[in-house]
C-alpha cells in the first residue's frame, strides 16, 4: 500500500525532501529485504531502470525552492522526484493566507488535482495522503488548506494526514498567528489528523541534544524528517503475523472506539490515524523520539528498552518534548484529584498513544507502563487508547529507538498562546486590511477564532 | 521568478538610479561566473540581441548577449540623462526608455506634477506599459526620487498615481530622498509636503532616506579609511558607499551617498533574486510591515557599512552587526528607533548566517526594543545565502517605527513657516491646474498622519490589557 505526499510551500518542500532522503537511505541499508521492499513500495515507485522515484508532488507559488529540492534529490544518486511531479508559479503568496486560499488555490485547482490523480493512479493501493506544510507563511498555509479541501473532495474515503510545522514563537513572519489560526480552524474540518512539529522544540533538540553550534534550517528539517520517518517506516503490530503493516495511516470502517480490534480477515494493522484521532474534537497529534544525540556520540552509548521507555513515559506525563530537563516530580493524579484546568497541575492527560519501537531485541521490550490507565482520560478504555508497533530493524543509525505519537494536552499551551496573541492583534485590526483585500471577511476571522477556542476548551477539559 | 521595473525621476532619482544599475551589474558579475543569463539577472535585466533592430529577447538559460535594464528614466532637463548616455552605462539603456525635456521644473512641484504631468501623461504610460509587457511576471515597481525639488517630487508623484491607475496589482515601493534642514532649495518644504500627500495615498510602502543621514555615513567611512590605526584598513570595495569594481571610473560628487541608496535596493531584492533557506518576496514586505494602510513609512538601516581588510571574522562581529542595525548611526533617517515604538520590524540577512544566529540576536536585542502591545513578537526574517560584494554577510533592517513622527513634524514646521507668510506661493498658484486647496489638503493629510503616530506612541507607556477571550460553555 502506498502513501502519496503533497509538499506545499517552502517549508513543506524542504522538509519533504529531507524525509524522502532519510526514508530512502534507511530502506536501502543492510540486507533487510522485506523491510526495504515494504518501505520502497510505500513511498517510491520504480522506473523501468530500477530507479526510485518519490510518490510525491511539489507545489509552491514560486519556483526557487522546488528547483532546489528536486536538484538535491537527484544529487543524492539514490532517488529522485518525478520530472513532471511539480507545480509552481512565478510569484509567491506574500505570506498572506487569504491570497493562498482564495486566489492561488482556486486558480490552480485543476492543475494540482491532475498531478495528484496521476500520482495516485501509479499506486496499486492507496493507503492515504500526507500534506506537508508550515502554517506561518502564505502558500503552505493558504494553498495547503485549499489543496487539503480538494483532496478531501476527490478522495472522501482515504486517510488524510496533515503534517504542520509551527513557527518559532518569537516570529519568522509577523502575521504568522493569523495564518496559523486560519489554517488550523479550516483543517480541523477537513483533515483526519493533524501532526505538529514546533520549530522552537526542534531547535532546542538541535542545540541541547545534538550539540549543533550554528543551527540552520537544514538541521531543523533533518530532525523533523527523522521523527517522521520513525513513524512512517514499516513496522509490525501484534496481529500482523510478521508482515509489515500495510496501511500505516489507518483503516476506514473501524468504529470510533475500537481502533485496535483485530479482524483477521481484513489483516488489520496498526492504525496511526484511526487509533489516535478517534474523536472529531481531538485531532492534534504531537510526537517525540528518543534517543536523539550527536552522531559522534551514538557509537559510545548503550541503550536499554526499560531505560528508554521509562524516560519516554515521564516525558509524556510531564509534557517534556525532549530528553532533557525532564520533571520527575510529575505523577499521574490519584483518581479523585483529576484537575480540569489549563494551568493547574503539570500532568499531561492523554487521549490516545501510539508507541513505536525499532531496533535490537525489540521483541523483549514491554510497554514501559505507557499503557497505564492512569495516564489516560477516563472515558476511553485504555485498551483502545494504547497501540504498540515494533520493528526489529534499527532506524537511522540508532541501535534502539522509541517514538511516541500522542493525542494529548501537549499542544494545548502553544495553541492557547497562539490564539491569545491573535485576539490581541485582531483587537486593533492590524493587518486585517491585507486579508480583506483578497476575499475573506472579519466574520471569517471570528469563526476561526471560535473554532479554536472550542478545541482549546475540549483539550483543557480532558481528565 | 518575478521581475521588477525601476522608474527613476528627476536629477536625484536618476543619479541614484544610475548607481543602482552600476552596482547591480557588479553584484551579478560577482555571483554569475559562467556568463549565463539566469533567473536572478532576469529580474532586473533583459537579454537582447543587439544586432537585430527590434531587439529580440533571449530567454533565461542562454549566454549573456546584451543586457538591458528594466527601467524608465524620466527627467525634465537633459543634463543628467545625457551624462548617463555618454557614460559607461549607455549600453544598458535604449532610447525608448527615456523621457526628457529641456527646461526643468524650476524646483516647483506644481510644474512637475501638473504641467509636465499632463503634457507627458500619454508618453509616460506608454513607456511604463512597454517595460511591463517585457516582463513575464511583473511584481514590483521601484520609484526613486527626491522630495525637495520639482521634477522628482512633482512629476515623480504623478508617475506614482499613474502606476496605481494603470497597474493596480503591481506593488509600488518608493524610495524617497527627503531634504535636510539646511537644504538650498527654499521651497523644498512645499514640494515635500505636497509630494507626501501623494505618497500616503498611492504608495504601498515608502523607504525613507534623509540626505543628512547619507552625509553622516559618508563622513564616518571617510574618517575610518583615513584613520592611521594599524590593522584597521577597510576593504576598498566593501564600503557601502563604494562603487569600486563597477563600470564607472572616477567617482563623481554624490556618488558615495547614492551608492548607499543603491545598496539599499540591492539588499531589499536579494532574497527575491537569490536562493536562501528562508526566502522573502517583495510582496511580503508590505504584507508584514504595513499594519494599517496609511502607515507605510519604513526606516531602513544597513550594516555593515564596510568590512575591515583583516581576515578573521569571529562570531562577535556577527552579533555586532545585529546591534548596529538598531543604532542611531546606521539609520537612513535622522531618528533613533530604539526610543520610539516599533510597529513591526523586518531583518533581511545575506550571507553565511544561520537561523540560530538570527534567533539568538533577536532574543538578545528584544528586551531593549519597545514594540507595540499587539505585536510583541513582530519580527519578519529572511535569509539569503548570497552575500553582497566585499562582505561575508550583511543585514538590512526595515522598521515601521513611530520615530518617523519627529521627521514629519519638522517638515510640517518648515512648511508652516513659509505658508504662514504665503512666501513663494504665487509661483505655484500660477501653474495651470494648481489651487490653494492642494496645499490645505496636503497639510491636513500630514497632520492626520502625525496624529496616528501620536496615538500609537501614547500606547507605549500604557499597559494594555489582553484582549478578551471567548469562553466556551460546557
């Protein structure tokens, strides 16, 4: 089963290129025939000459980044993008969501849909679609939202996962909060799940864990790609009987509350989307991967599954997004003491979690207490709330690595901050004229703010 | 890739424009080693076959044959344009791009705007249209002019309103050179205020440059280069005032000052022309820096002003570059933004600078810079990997800051001094089409602009409460 990726805007294209690069080198390493075959089938199609071509589209409103991404891929010598699998215009979206969504999107709808169709037709079976974009700019956010809408229209029964990169809190684009809020509000209606990386967090990983002195966007993008690769690469589930899970994204037709139930006839397998985003009000996913360290240190380190899992569990409940400065004081509250406030208590309640373990001796690894019901909200049975995938193949040079994809309160604070700032800016109507110029109204802004306040409220109430 | 067209009006506009083309060629020669006509060159130049009389154009990708600037040169006297056509840049322009007359505007805005504006309307629109048609995807018009005289100020603003009329979708970025207090043109306050009214109405954004600041920077560099401290020699072609390495030979007066303006334009467009890890197109400038339509006056500052010839550039120097961008000495108007209120700020970085360097410096400088309450993290950053000639990295900061208020207030004062006595007014009112209401409208517009900045300033000390949130019932 194959996944088609749509890369949108500068960030989407830059991160996408790093992702395919990591997936390709991971797939081609060593003699892991079934793993390689599954991975290649999922993300690449093979030409008559045996060359790997990514199942991806590159979309941007100006050509510089696409050109760069395509040439970097070709330079790798191991894989490339399809020569005609891209769409660009001459002039960008000017950091304006409304320009992307109302003008560029509809204008180029047919061309982009044609490209998507062609790519999907090359797949034997479509597992789902991934749209990669940032939320701060104009193309990724605006055109990305419009394209997601088109994908939803054309493929109503396929999984759509949106991977979003949230900008640095201290600004890359002045109107980033407007663009982010408009995007998130719309995507909540269209997407099956929204997987988020925050630039601030990834930046800290680069400086504290990877010890990179002068961090560039390539460094940041490579970390994001590593984390994404660790969830998208093939893995085995308890019920897949040694075959790599066919659909990493999910299986439609599963009822909301029984995502992990085995149905041997259908060869059900791990479901990223249906396991985690099982309720329409809760679609925000975050992830963390450990270990992350400078490649020079990897050779000198040893890892144990119990050790890794213990850290990961504490990172989850204390909402620490990297393996440093973990607050070991935070504990799951006793049954009676479940608090419902945003700020009260630093315990991070989860709705659902997916744990993915890769590497040596993985079969001996246990769940590390991450399936403990105390970590989850009371209204979802923990059996449905927790899923576990394993792969004996070490990923990207780490002998053992563990990734946790969570639907929890982890993104609540950053989201709340973003919405707070947006209200402040909107109160003075600053920059609003720039958006109205392209066709959205003050009502549209208010509708988006309201939707997100709803999401914030839902997540705050989790206990 | 998009193209931009430069429209230079008047003596100052054409002299500064001329320096821009010289330095642009120098920059591209530096970067473009293989002599291919690439996308970056395409943004400002056409590539024509000079043997054919119709000047057929070559597409991107081939060798450079003959570069022609995407420009329109307008002046109501012939001296400056003739000089350009006799100088080494003559090959870069062809006669269809020029519009000249003989007698000049006599430092009279009304003559420039009304008399010549009407007489040459057709011709001007014609030439602009031709330049626009030669572009695949025209993104921006750059207008360069001065405010104090007659042609640049009067005809220049007429051209600006024509640009809005004929090409409403295309961004209009105006570089306006404001006169210093001791300007030798007595009527410069009238011309400037009349022109400002048009700028407020028709420009998308205005890059403010004051003559006095250019003079100060030039002097500062002169002092550095004549200093006798050992090990402190400036790399000759790196000074922001230097034209060395370009086509023109000996420096003419005002060249040093005009080179600063030329560098400003080169740096603003660098991220749109060359690649980088965080690109910034020209349409993003207005989007991010103009929160309210009329408040589109931006204060530029350029660093570094020069590079020392000694090798090692430790990281401390990089951080120094960021600090300098906010110091009084590097601003292109006589103002101190650190003590006024920032509405928004853009940092356009060129060269080998990474996102972590920018983040570190923003965090470091942020506490000392007052930002308006609703835009506390109002930074727009861009990273272009190609540095300017003679430097390993550079920074252009564009600020929308209330420090322009004193500049505008001074201008208003100089205007009022003359207007109260009705001094020289008859020269203007005699011009056909000109009425006293133009003056009263212009000063009213300036007053309300100053008021708006004043309101924002007042919020500075006040602690504004957070806007109310929606509470969702459960």
